[in-house]
C-alpha cells in the first residue's frame, strides 16, 4: 500500500487520458484535485465508484475540485468506459503504471483465494499547492463522493 500521507507533496505525474490528452500535476495548480485509482474499467465496483463521483460532479465543481480517474487500462478501454457512463472527468490510461507506481497503489492483492499484484483502490485529495490533503484507502464505492466532500 501507499506510503504517501497527508502533508506529503503529491508525485509530479504525467499521463495520457482516454482521448490522448496529457495531464500533469502542474495543470491543476490552484485547484483541489481528486485522483482516484481503480482496478479495472467496467467492473462492478469501479463502475459504482465512478458513477457516484459523476452523479455528484456539480458538488465537486462548486468546491473547486477537479477529478482524475486512473487505472492501467488502455486508452480504448478508458474511452469506452467514459462514453458508456458519460463521465464528465478524464480517465488516465496508465498502461506503463508510472502514475500508479508513483502513488504507491500497486501491490499484492487477494481475490477468491488467489494472490496477485494489482491496483489498490485508493483516492488522494490534493490541495491547490500540490500537497496531499487526504488519502482514502477504505473506499466505499457507492458513496465515495460523500467520503471526499464530507
């Protein structure tokens, strides 16, 4: 799991979104940024989480938040996921896992008795100056927006 914590400087990332646009931490200076990592596009938990954030997007905007979803899916998979559920925020296609590794959310997992490496569902709230304000590792997929906007 991530070793990043409240008060740490956020990793200086750059990655392409579902449409090929480059996103960097510096692009969000002056805004609060929610970076949510999810294991795989179009799976039940990830869909519930992203749809909850979508359904509360106006609340995020009203509070000067930008949102970025990140998984190791391809641009094509991210584009399908975004189009299917009409997400108003970019989804980064971190196929080389550079952002995932920078935030420390890749590691051993267990599912149905099998051990494997994967993305730990984790959300980082980053302030206007690029400092981590909060790390949410116990994500409630169906009510994630209220965890962030509490």
